[in-house]
């Protein structure tokens, strides 16, 4: 499960939305891929049987192939809400705020299922890499999801050591499925202690610089316990930092949702209490389009209309003071969102109603590097001045894609500086193209030291 899809809010009341990563109009690409796989498969079949491989060898390789295929399918939860959005505080007048500050952190997530290796060039742009994710068990143990992910982590670690050993390495911690491990552990003193000890062990074993707690949809009942957990973790890690004679104390960050992703934003309501104990907050300010029920729209609008959530309203909401803004990381996504069965515009050219010929809304995601591969033509794209984002309307196939490009990311970076945000956090490096186009767009202005 990926970082931003791990929780379902109000699963009962949502309309059915089905991910469509293998539907008809993408067919050419997927058919090609499938044909390639079939050829490889048949070839290996011949080789294997030719080599007097036993029936069991054959069965094992088939199993691995099926598992690999399953992993390619992205499933997203649906985040919707009908209630009023939280009141947003008015941020500074961005048109008149003088002398934008510089960004002090450049944080990137590296998913454990990444196939791409992090490069020295990517590392030269970054200050922090967060491996996503390890799991908190119901008893409070910090674990890798699988042996495969552990090996990916170790490889990442080696690459950082040889590529740019100044980059800080952290792991993000999430709960698996619907175990509510964070809730259970935070409510129980013994389990909290297990969790802290397990974190200490992993910090030492894996030589990490810190942890990122991805518990971004706590319930109201968890409110006090969440603060307690993070406060005690801070104390625990500060003692450990001192004991280990660390120059820089161990880092703690948390993840916060975009506005509109939950009607019950405990992180937002509790922010002042949490900020005291954390070094920074990764605000996942993208995938706004996931909660558009029955129309398309910009996946990460910088600005919006009629009070619809946007990067601006989210970051304005979380920016409580000049000082605390520096702890906020503007989360940017290197993927786009697309829809099928797209009809006429509703409120805006890029807000289009959706047909449901199969009884459900068809929506999916595409990594920046795969946009052309999945047969979208960037040259036919348009720029939406209001949201400051690009989109592609594919009239022929009745589909629509909203995504980020160099121009939209530069606008977001200007916004981040004007808002005095401390940093950017990228989800995720591996979705960039091989020229690092989007990474360079966010880092061209440089990081102040
Ligand atoms: C922001 O400040 C500029 C310059 O002082 C002013 O022209 C503009 O109207 C202000 N905008 C808002 C939204 O207050
Ligand atoms: C940005 O968000 C703030 C807070 O919601 C709002 O007052 C302001 O008008 C927004 N700015 C723009 C340009 O939409
Ligand atoms: C989408 O749903 C809302 C609320 O249910 C409704 O008011 C609106 O007309 C719908 N829009 C379209 C384009 O169907």
C-alpha cells in the first residue's frame, strides 16, 4: 500500500470508484507489455522444461510471475466527505510578501517497491530521503513489510553512502491495512515502550537519522494519545541522541493530509501541540482530485474557486505562524490522475462530468515518466491558469489527465517560498523521468544552508 492510499475514510458512504490501470484505451501499451511478458514466459517455460526442471520449479516461477503482476495494480481508497471543510485561516498576502526565503530541506520519499535505483545526481539535489514504509505492528514492533523491501532499503542505504553521504536517511512508519496499530499502541503504556525500544533498535541497526510517522487520519478519541506518543518518542529519542553523542538529534516528522481528505482533521486541530515535538510535517498537498465524486479536476490545484480545497487553502490552514511555517513541507506528487468516459465541462473547462457506462467511475494514476508511454500527447495539453496546472483532454478517447510539469512545480515553489515554508517533500522520486525533469524543476533555485 502506498503512502497516500493507506486509509479509507467513510468507506460505507462512498460511491464505487474503480482503478482502471488496465482498461481498453490503454490497451496498446498493456497489450505490448503483456505480449512481451508472454514471450518471456514461454521462453522460460521451454528453457525450464528443457533443463529437466521438475514440476515444482515450474510452479514456483509461475507463482512469482503472478505475484509480480498483482503488484502492478494500484488500488486507491476513496477519500470523500460531505461535511463542511475546516475553516481556513487567512495566510499572508502573497502578492505583497517581500523577499521570499529559501528552502532549507529537500525531502523525497523512496517507496520500498521502487524498481529504480536512486542516483548520485538525484541525491545531489536532496537533504533527506524517507524510505516508505515500515510497519508498526499491533504490539508496537517496527518491521519491514517483506524481505524484499528490506533488501531494497539496504540497497538504498548503500547508494546514499556512496552517492551523497550528507543526505539524511529516515523511514516512514505506517499501519498495515485496518489494524489501527497506532491507535492501539498509543493507548497502552507498555506497547508505547515496546514501540520506542523497537525504534531505537532499528535506528541503531539500520543507522537511520530519524522516523516519519504516517498516522494522518487519527480519530478524535486518539487525539490525546497521539500527542502523548509523539511527546514521549521525542523524549526517548533525545535521550538516545545524547547517549549516542549525536551531533544532530534524531529527527521526527509526521504526515498531514490535504484539506478535504477527511472531515475530521485531527492533525490540523492539534497542530500546535504536535509541532512542539516534531522537526517537520509532510503535508500531502496533492491528490485533491481523489475526492471529486463525479467530475474531473486538477489533481493538485495551487489555487481554486468557491472554497474548493487547494494547495493554497491547505497550506494556509496549516501555517499558524511564521515560525511554524518553517516546519511545513509542501508535498508535491510526481504522478497525475486520469479519468475515462469524460463528458462536457461542469464549472470549469477542466472540471468535466463523467459517464459511468460500467456502473462506476473509472479513475487511475500515471507516473510522470509514463505519460507518453501510456499514449497521452503532452503537446496537445492545456494550461489552466486558475489552478496553475496542466491537463490533457483526449477527446477521441474521452479521457482526461491532470498532472504536474516544470511550469506548475515552479509556481508551487514560488508559493512555498512566499509562504515561508521550510521545505518540499516529493512523492516520489521513482515516478520522475530519467532526466530528473521534475526533481530539477523543484530544486533549480537551490537550497540555503
Ligand atoms: C496584496 O497586497 C498588494 C500590494 O500591497 C495589493 O495590491 C493587493 O490588493 C493585496 N491583495 C489582497 C488579497 O489583499
Ligand atoms: C489562499 O487561501 C486563503 C485561505 O483560504 C484565501 O483567503 C486566499 O484568498 C487564497 N488565495 C487565492 C489567490 O486563492
Ligand atoms: C455531482 O454530484 C453533486 C452532489 O451529489 C451534484 O450536485 C452535481 O450536480 C453532480 N455533478 C455532475 C456533473 O453530475
